[in-house]
């Protein structure tokens, strides 16, 4: 991938007449040939809420398919536990676990089976042989699992706000970083349990990822702004109020900020975003 050429193409975009996420198309056009030529099976896209992960994943799938290789995208969100399973966690571990989002509220065993399926078959770029496996889907409006689908693909794009996250040092868990943690997790038991889930069940999964794309918002203010824009796309009766959305985002804040402070995921591409969602810069990690 010619990074200088990609950056030049992004810099040449006419911002005044830019179509939405035009930068994502340019990044996908640069990434797709590299994915195929190197026989990559799993690409991970990591970024905060509302950063454009799903859109980038879909563009990348389209570019890979256009080159004759079957690809499919899935969100880590699609692996959320069912509402009933999270209700049980809330009753047995901590009430905050009823809310989807943090590590520990996903079905990591199901995710591992999907990753095993896509990576088990030998890489055969010449014949572009797809693998058949099952992916779940999650309905955020209903806050529950929506079902399963059989898919065929040679490349899996997995995106999510905490894809690639690693556990924090225990000492960093002691200070509450927002009102949710201060009021509803004064004992630190929620933070510690989530951190343990990362260590035991999430970190081992990241070794399946062949290449990373990290989207970095300019500040946490944009996380609130962009996630709020997503909420407006839901049916009115399923939308959260401003207060509900603020509390919801606080579930994600600690680990979002931690990922920004952590070492770059490698090998991969770092994409710095501007306030208006356009790409400010790209760099190899």
C-alpha cells in the first residue's frame, strides 16, 4: 500500500463538495488489494462510538468483493449477549452489566468460533476459496439479539469500539472518571470484573486479527456528538433521551480513553479524524 499516495488523495478531496465518508472510499481502495495480495483473513477496525467503523467496514467489503474475493463485515456489537443473559449478569455480578457495551457483555465463545472458522481453512488467494460460517446480528432498537445468518467469505472484517482493547493496570481502576463510576460503581467491582474479562476472554481473540485500522476521534466531545447523531437514525420511540444517552456513553468512556493512550495495534493503519468526520491524516502503525 502506497501510504504517501493515499494521503495525497485524501488531501486532494474537495471538502466543500465532499460526499459523506468519501475518505473511507479512498482508504478502502488502498487497503483492499493489500488484503488480497497478502492473503489476510481477518481485518480489525477499532474506533470510538460514532467514528464510522461500520461505514468503513462496508466500503472495504465492497472493494474486496469488486476484486473477486468474497468478504463480509460484522460488528462486535452483533455478539452482545441477549437481554436475558445481561439481566442475569446484572443480578449475579453487578447491575451495570444489564447495559450492553463493556467487555463481558459479548458472547466471546461465539466470536471465537467465527474466527476459528474463517482462519482454519488454508489461505488460497489464487482460488479465492470462501469459508461458510454463522454470524449473529443484534437489534439495538430492541436491545436484543436478532438472529443468525449463514455466510460465505474468504475475508472477515470485524469492527467495534473495544476491538483490540487490553486490560488496564489495576492501579488505574481506582479513580472514577465520570459520575456513572463514582455513583454506581463506588466499590470498583464493575470496573474490576470488566478488566478481568478483557484479560481472560478478549485479549486472546485479538491474535486472530491479521491487520488493524484504528480510527481516532479528535476528542471525547466528538464521541458524544457522533453517537448522538447515530441515535437520531433510530425510530423515535426507540431513541434514548439526552440524559439517557449521556449515561450510556459513560459506560464506554474509560476504555475508549484507555485505547487512545495505549500502544498502537500492529500491523495496521492509524487514521486521525477531524471534527467534521473527515480524515486528517493516515499513518502506518
